[in-house]
C-alpha cells in the first residue's frame, strides 16, 4: 500500500481541489453577505460586522489566489459562479420570511463553521504535502473565520431577543 509520501501527486491534487472549493466558497460568502447587508437597518451591529468580514473575505480570496498561483494553478470560474449563485438564492429565499434575520443568523453561524472546517483540512493537507508557504496564509484565514463564527455564536441570543422585541412592538423585525 502506497503512503502519502509516495503519492505526492494525490496530495497535490486534493490540495488544489480544496483550494478551488475554498475560493468558490468565499465567493458564495460574498454573495450571502451582500444580500444581507442591505437588509440590516434594525441590526446595525450585525451590519457593521458583516461589512468588516466582507473585507476580510476579499482578502481571503486573494490569499487563495496567491497559493493557487504559487502552484501554477487557477481557481475554478465554474465553481465560483455556481456557488455565488447558490449564495444569492439562499439569501434571497430568506427575504420573504418574516423571520429573515433569524434564518440568516443560523445560516451565517453554520457557514462560518463550515468554512473553518474547510481551512483546518487545507492546513493539514498543506502540512502533509509540504506546501509550507500556504499554511500561514490558510491559518490567517482560519483565525478570521473562527472569529466570525464566534461573533455569530455570541450575538445570536441578542439578535433573537431584539427580533422578538421589535416584532412584539409591531416594528419591522425581519431586517
């Protein structure tokens, strides 16, 4: 049975696929955030954090492109487009829900944790494959994703309470 060290082509292939998937995932994140940011008049603290994370996400995309360029690879335009469209559809689907803010908060929490898991796996692959230049860039992104996941986790109770208060007062509570 071949070891990973005997099959660097497999490790590289999995790494490149994972990087392309992460690139597309970040485009999906941008689409999700863009749809939500315009709907957060009642939740300025969330709007501010999403705007900041959007800037981080743009930097994350650049880091992924830097890693792919270093491997003489490119991102997948097809995956980027498909996941961006999926992100738009997900966020758009919530706009008709009376509890849009809650549904988006659930999605954001899950999405950030999914991204963190993806970056943890990519870091492991980078280390196994000896792609040393990639690991620090991926760790930086992982820290940002974990921080956003923590923000989503910590603010969910306050967002839920605010939604309930606004709804009980007859205000626009969904966004």
